[in-house]
C-alpha cells in the first residue's frame, strides 16, 4: 500500500514572499489535497544573519491569504510550522550517522560529504530523466555539509528534514534541479528511500526576461493591496505552468484540487501576464454572491450600488471610483463628454421633456420605459436620450445599467440631477 502523500513548502525568511515561491507552495498544497494527503510548512531559518521577523510574517500572511492550510509539528490543521533553527539536535544525530559510515571527513575545520564517484540517475516527474556524472572529482568536488562554525548547510538539513518528516514528493522550483543528485547521494548514504521529485518551470516576464523583485506581480503581498481576490490569485498562479485537459481557465480552489496533477505541469517556462491576472480576477468578482461582494468591498455603498457595478470592475480597488457618482450628489461631469452632448442642439429640449415625463410617473419602475415613450413623442431615437441621461445621472459615458441607476437613485434624485445637467446645457 502506498504511503500517504506528504508535500512541503520550505521558504527562507529573508525577504517578501515571491510569486514564484507562492506558486510552489500552491502546487504542493494542491497535490497534497488532491491525494488527500498533508501539506507541511517548514521554515528554513538557520541563517540568523539574513532572517527577519518581517519576512517570516510576510510568508505566513501570504499563505493564509491564499487559503493554504498546513501541518505543524505534532498537530493537524493551520498550526506550526516547523523551524529548522529548533532542530539542531536532530541534525547532529544524523550527522553522526555519516561519521559512523565514514562518509564525511574534516577539511580545514569544515566537514565534507564524500560523494560516490559514479553517474547519478534521477527521474523527475516534470523534467523527465536526468543524469549527472559524479565520476570527475574536479567538476563535482565533495560537498561541505557542516561549516567550521558547527552549522549545517542547506543540502544536509534539507535532506534530513524531508526524511524525518516523511515527505513523499518534493515539488520545488527548477533552480533546485541540479541540487537533487547531491541530495540523492546523501539519502543513499543514510540507507533511506528518496521522495519523488518534481521541478517546476521558471516564471518569466511577458518579454521572456527573468522576473526580478522589482517587476510587476513579483511580490505576493502587493496583490491584496491592489484589490485582487485570493481565489483569483490562486486560479491565476495555478495557470502559470499548469493547464487542464480542456480549454477552461476559471476555477475555484475545489475545482483545482479535483483536477490538479503533476502530469499536466508544463515543461516550458511560464510567462507572467498582468492583464490576464486582472481578467481572471474580474471573472472571480463576477461570481461573488451579493453577500460576498459586500464583505469584500469595504465600501459605504449599498448592496444595490455594489451589485450594479459588479460586472464593470476588474479589481476591488475599482469599486470606490465605480460607485462614487452614487454617493456624491455633486459629482463632477467629464467636460469632454459634456462638450459632446452640447453638439446636439436638441438634447436640452429632449431632457426637459423627459424630466416632465418622469415627474408625472406614479410608479418609478416604469422610468426606463418612459425614455422610449418620450423619444417617440419627440420624433427621436431612444439613444438620443439615453446617452445624455446617463451623463446627467452619473457624469460618465459608461458604467452600470441605466435601469439600475434609475432604480437606485430614485425619482427625486434623478429629477434633481437631470435638471442640474439640463441647466449646464443652456
């Protein structure tokens, strides 16, 4: 019977959570969830000179915002994580195993691991078969596993952690691919069974250049501030290197868990597309229930106002601008649009006629129909009224459905705004 799947994300708290690291965590989480396994969070904090509390907090906040729950030491659920800085005794114990097996030797105060001089073969679940020849010592010198100050290097603690935590699948960035043969030699020296390895393609900018820390979209912490939904970012990040068997692009987290597989991870590098990210976010915004939209918006706008702009926004940060005309009775009117309306000399009289029709309505739900009736009575087309009316009520040429605007503002406010605008046309 196969062992239960256990994956891990092992960030170093030396800077913000990069979008590449976030995607690595996400793929590990999705794979574990798909197989009803466990996702482990392990903080590689042995480099005390570079670690910061701010970076550690950014990692936790980012993963929690994405909705990735993890296992911690001795617990299940959102707890932990493991800290390498608290595992020194475990590393010393495993180091002694290498000493006893005569696989390490002292070199100028440091300790090196003695490689076996042979080709190392590995099968990567994404990259395929890889062979690294360790026959030539000049190209592959023996590896330091313990520094002269007594601290252990990344390669050693990484392997010990994976073995002691029962990690079955190591899913990490392609930049670690050439480290894997080193890790396999260590695992073999311990007499242990290695986990399966899968190395994810790099994320590049749209122009094919390597994504730097300063590039758009690089820092996960920017996404909440910019108005992205976590569900949309999870969706978008998954599409950076993975694709379903069909042409679908919009998924919930549960959809992704059900569909995710390493076989569908692309070998080629992924290209980051900011516009695609915003489009995915728009699709997720459109799927929010009224209650979810109100909760996410953090706005003083009413439920009806928010619903009227739901299909017009791409980011949560678009909401204040989209609903501003509802909340400001003296909203500014775009002068360019005003000049355009003034070019039609009949507009003022048409709007005055419409104001008269609106005034006579006892049932305001019939207001939109009154537009067509007024146009017909004045031998005009409905569009000749609907465009200037939209400007009169919102100050903009685009926005929510005109019927929704009429209903939300109500008869009295619509008439006030209509008369205000008509006066500007004089």
